[in-house]
């Protein structure tokens, strides 16, 4: 984005592309859908609360309708019974959409190496950002949101474009 | 031998394979053929009055024969005594009569035992999986269920 301010006080002008203008608006108005199934959901509440204040990054308007959400924040253990529900919610979200896999349970099954837990949600949907931790602290969530903002700003390919991972 | 086991042995002597009262817990290992009669007797006898079926569970003794075991934990609120009834089932025929007609509250316990061990309760009004979903393959608490076995998911083919 190029900005030129006239020295004589006359109105200046800005040069940009429509894509970067849209991306600039998008990155500061991410509406997350928190799919909280375990203790990670508590940390999401902490991140959204006053102390960590995720609204500083424009991502505080939590939408529990997938039709209105931009980011799917999967916070918690996903078992096989829940997997079709999660996939349905992902399919219901409008493009463009991003997915954050929060915590080791959502990312890899974590220590639930058993007959009932899905071993990572990237088996059923593309994931843009993984947050490590059990549970991650709110800084991790903020970092993930900033990573999503960087993806939007730079126009980097989303995970959906290189999924499934072979 | 406690009072409960004495009454049970007097009434159903040939049906009872073994009894013990370790640590004061009366336990009877019975044959499966007349299990509903035995449970009805335990519920209705004026000196027993087991009105509360606290638990029913399955056990998998892999490598033994009979392989499976169904365990009933019964309690009498009025008499304040307990008894444990066990039934062994063979692997090739893990079928036992349902006790839902005796205590309706045992309905979900039998479904759980069916779900986890594949024990079939004959005459159960709705013998479907209760914890796992319909498409789940296998019975996960069986000892020969592979630890690393994964269920098919809705994702792309690997």
C-alpha cells in the first residue's frame, strides 16, 4: 500500500489493490466459532476475557453459527462420534474460512491413544494453524490469531488448498 | 456363608456353581439358564428384597473358558444387604436372558455390556449400542481388541 500525503495540506491519496484492501478489512474482523469440547475451551474463555483481550486483534465476536464465522477454533478432544458433527460445521461455514487446531488433543489425539478419539482433526478437515500445549495458554491463541492474520495479509495459500496431506 | 447365599442355595442348589464371601461380600457364580428366575427370586423373596440393581457389567477373561462373565451387583434398600451374582458365558455363544423384566433400570447397563463386550441379552427391548455409535466396528473392551485399531472416518482415503 503506497500512501502519498501532499505537503501543501491538500487531500492525499493512497494506492492499493482491491485484494489487499479486502484482506486488510478481513484480518481485523475475524469471527471465530469456538468448538470447545474440553479444557481448551476454558483457555479460550480466558483469551476472550478482559485480561488477555482477544478483541485487540479484532477476533472477539464469537459466532456460534457457522454461517457467520470465519475461523473455526477447535478446542478440545474430538472423538469419532463427534467427527461428523465437526465436519458438518466446517462444511457449513462460508468461504473464505480458516481452521485453528488448539491443543494436542485436536491436533494429534494427544494422550488419548485409544479406540474412541480421532487422532488429529486434520484427518477430516484442513488445518491452517496448530497450537501446541495441553491446554495452550491464552498467548497461544493470540499467536494463532496473529498467524491467521498473516496468512490473510500475505495471501499465503490456505491449508484447504493443499489438503489432504499425502 | 451369609444368609443371602444360604437362601439362594436352598432354593436354586443345582444352579449355583460356586459361592464365596471374601471380605464379607457374598458372591454366587450361577448358571445362565435360569438367571431370570434367580434374579426374580432375589427381588421378591420377603427375606431378601433386592430392590436395587446397582450395576451390571461384563468381564473378559481372554484365554479362559468360558471367556466372558456377566456380573450383577444387587442391593436391598430395605434389608441393607448386598449380593454379587456372576454368570460365565462361552465365547461362541455369549447370550444370556435379559433382566429388564426384573429391574427396568438395568436396561442401559445391559446395553453397555453389549456395546463394550458383545454380550447379547436375549429379550432386551432395545439392544443397541449406548456409548459407541452405530457404525463402530468391534467391541472395544474385549481384550483382543487391538490397541492401535482405528475406526473409519469421514475424511479422504489415506
